[in-house]
C-alpha cells in the first residue's frame, strides 16, 4: 500500500467534493481503492467544509454523487 501524505489525501477529498464525482470515478482516475477513499472522506470532509473537526463522531450518513459518505 502506498504511503500518501496528509496533504495529498485532503486534496483528493477536496477535489472529490468540488467536482461531485462518484467514488468509482475518483477511484478509477486516482488508482485509490474505494475503502481507502471512504476513510479519507470520513477524516477530511468536516475539516474541508468548515466543521473544524477531524473525527467522524456525530456525523450522519448521506450521499455524494453516487457515493455514500458522512456529514454533520
């Protein structure tokens, strides 16, 4: 498994949110598997969207494009 930097992971999630792509599209274009993407999403979504939290406790399930994810 590749060792990606925190900045890289955050940027992937940020682009994912901005472009409204599905997990499959992100996975296909980046070469990163779905489970890894979902871990990154859970970690960085609150931070990117202004929640300031870095943990996914208290988040609710929702859909982003064709992909399920978490949000406040």
